[in-house]
C-alpha cells in the first residue's frame, strides 16, 4: 500500500506556525507595563511596589504558559510520522474536518 503525506503531520505543522506567530505577537505584552511599574514613574507607594511585584510575577507566569504552547505542539509533531497509509490519511482527513 502506498504511503501518502500524513494529514495530521501537515495540520500540526501549520498549527505550530500559527502558535509561533501568536507567541511573537503576545510574548512581550506585559513587558512594558511591568517595566513602567518597576521604574517608579507611574505610581509610587508601598501598594504600588507590591502591585508591581505581583505584575512581574504574572508576566513571568503568562510568558511561561505562552511558551509552553509550542513545546506541546512540537512534541506532538515529533511523534507524528510524515507519511501514512491512504486509509489512515482518509481517517485523519475526516477527523480533522478536511473532507
């Protein structure tokens, strides 16, 4: 039986590219607000210091979660063969809504 391009591999490759574009767009979203708070020029007080520290922690958590998205898709992609049988390709096309 002939081997054909695996639709799941193609789907995951395209998904990874889309995820990386989103990461580029959103990755630095909280950097500027966190830097502004840390500068002490926008708000100064003990509350501001505490709030700035919490914003910095949230920024780290946000960026970590955002970065883990492509790691998960990359791991799935590495486990997915580039080629499969025609029958398996048809099943993936149906599951992925390509047919």
